[in-house]
């Protein structure tokens, strides 16, 4: 059992102020935006590379690894 269990229950059951709700929303929004940017950058590179390789194969060119 977690030694801070009582405090965690208190935190979970207490109501949040409007400022706390807004700051949490802003933090979650920034995290979502950052993960979306990382996801787009990471997904775009392999897709372009696959497209170039597919064009080279269709054109009959030798493809280097």
C-alpha cells in the first residue's frame, strides 16, 4: 500500500478551482500538440522514403539501400 494513499484520496475527491482546471487544460493541450508534432515528423519521413523507393522500382531504376 502506498504511504501517501490518504493524501491521494484527498486530492482525488477535492474540488478544483477554476484556475487549476484551466492550467491543467493548458498543460494537456501543450502535451497533445507536442506529441502531434513529433508524430507527424516521425511518420512523414518513412512515407516519403517509401514513395521514392516505389517510384524507383516502377521506373526500373536500381534502388540503393
